[in-house]
C-alpha cells in the first residue's frame, strides 16, 4: 500500500507491480511551477479546491476513505504550500466525511522549527504518521490520531511482531527529551534563517537560483534551467551551482537542477555558509 501511495516510480515502484487499486494522486500546491499554469494569490488556491473536481470526474467522495498528504512535500523537493491550502483542504474533507492523514515521517520532530510541520501550516489532521527522527535511527514508527478513530479497532486488532520494542521506545523517549532540553525547534529556525539569508544573496546574484523554500531547517533551493549560467554542469562537478552527493556505496547522483546548493555550519570554530561556486 505504501508503494501504491507514492508517485515516484524509480526507485520505489518500478518492478514491484501490481499494487492495490483505487489509489488516486492529484497535484500538490506548487506555486513556483503551478500544475494548473496559474499564479498565486490570484489563483484563489485552485490546487486545494481542485479535489472537488476529482470527486466529480474520477472517484466519488463517498468512496474515499482518506486524503493522505505531506505537510511539506519531501522527495518532491521540500515544496511548502501557501497558508490557505490546508485550511481549505481540511474544510473539504470535513464536508465529505473524509479522514485527513498527515504524513510527518520526514518533517516531524523539530525539523521545521516545530515538533510537527502541521503546527506551522494550519493543519489539524485526523491521523498523523511518524518515523525516522522519532528514534534517531532505531527502527520505529507510530500513528497517532483522534481518540474516536484510534479507539475504533478492538483489543488486539492492531499490532505487529515488533510492536513495543523496548530499545526503540527508550530511544524515542530520549529523542523527545533532547528536543525539549536543547531547544532543537529553535535551533532549526536559527540554522534555517542563516541559510535563507545566504540564499537570498545568491538569488540576487545569479539567475540560476529560482526559489528558496521550506520551513526551519527543511529547506530547498530550486535552480532554474538556465544552461548559459553553467554550460558544462555535469562535466564539471565543481561547476557553478552543482552539488554532488553519494546515495549508497556505489550510487552517485548529481543535483544540478534541484537540491540544496550549500551547507550551513555552526560551531565554536566556524560559523559560515558555503556555496558550491567555483
């Protein structure tokens, strides 16, 4: 079901078919390159209201169990929706009696400057999924939600072989303590603001830098496809606007059109932001 939900075919879905049917995808709120060729705010947040059209043309609202959404799109490029998006989407879901589920697996636990990105985006979901930073690396995931929903299954109807792993539970408690004691939400905002200031200078200097978006330390620098700015980006890994990273022991990827173009350090010895310019 998880692979059926993602829209990213490679490396996740390709070769693993078939998937469960009746899973439908609609475009996210991406104002920088709108899927509907509109401009914010004159668009009246058409991307949020478009789901009503989906209920008329694709699947009936009464047949939809839930709408699942990332508060900030993760692998799609840390896309942050406009402030009106989630209130409108929530109202539509409530009108039709559809559960709204927030996927906070990537954005949860202080990464956006709050415990959860929902807090900063006006989103009050019925269910929240979380993992990753919850335990600082140990395998653990969780689902929380409204009591009337969570109490619906009978005793023993939900669970698994690895449920309640004591080591993972201790790690999760330690993570929550550290977030509070070390004010990691505030630190995410601090580092994010430092990066934004530097990225704003890049935007004014270079046409290649199209947009800087995100919340807290969940930030993304979108590069415009300006070939003239870097005619040999792929041949020269140190070229203007390029960033290279490794993904696995033998896999290497180059982010020339998308991706963070800088790293922020913060220590007693060095407080600086470094771009990938030659």
